[in-house]
C-alpha cells in the first residue's frame, strides 16, 4: 500500500510538475473531487436566490473544485502552496483568482469579505511538522483564526479531510472550536468505503464534523 502523500513530503514538494499533472489527469480523482465539491457546496447552504457569492477554495490545486463552484454560478478565490498545481490551473483557464500561499501562515484576507469557503483534501497537511519551524497546533490556530475573521457573518466553511487518526481529527476540530466555532460529529453514509471526514463550520457558532464516505469503484 502506498503511504499517504502528506507523509512522503511537504505539499509544495510532493505536488511537483509530474505529480500535479498525474493528479489532474486521473479520471477517478476528477470524479471523486467533483462529488466531494458538490457535497461541500451543498453543506455551505448558500441562499438559493441566484446571486453569485464570493467563495474561497483552500488548497485549490489545479482548479478541479473551482470548476464546481464556477458551474454553480459563483466567483471564487483559490489558494494553494504548490506552484505546479497553480500552473496547471492557469493552463486549464480556471475562472477563479489564484493565490500562491501557505494556509498554515494565515489567509491574509480582509475581515468579512468571504461568503463561504471549501477545502478538499488539504487541511490534514497542517497536522504534519514538515520543517523545524512548523508546530501543527500553531499552524492550525493561524489557519482557523484567519478563516474565522475573513468569513462574512453567518457564512459557512466546509473542509473535507483524510485524518490519519481519531486524534488528528480531534486536533483539527478542537483547533476550529478554539477559533470560535462549535459543533459535533455526523456520519452521512456509514456503510460506504473510503471515509472522507467533512467539517462544516458556521462563522457564528455552529460547526459540524461529517463522515462523508465516497464509494470506490
């Protein structure tokens, strides 16, 4: 069994030109990414009024999740730490505004400007100390604190993650709660394969941790 990507190398190194193109060209990954992005958008519970929202895609990669946001009529900003992933997003003419950055250093966005945020398979990378200066709890604190501040009042954020353990899942959730969120755990489809944990957070008080499995073909 191949080891988890986040254990092999930091994301900006693991997702080099070769891996970024391999990821983006996989029909299976494209299908799963689309399903998870649709579910994340559903959990954002945006008003059904036909008004485009400004959404944030954290760990946007090559723009696969952004396609779902665009197809649903929304504007979006994509943040990723991998230059190779963002280069492919530009090649694919992703419709969002793309930013190169490390979410573990904070998002650097103005307070209250984001109507909703999603992240697919990214936040668990913050649980690893890839450099001597990296302390997972501090990086999670910087991330969730800056996220809380940049969300508009009442906006939600949805994060799909693959935690390595229950302890890692609880570390992520407790970090969100210390930033101002609160919530619990819900299992969407307990009898499917490949469990993908999804955290839904409200910028006021509500946060829910969802086990959202995708069936492997």
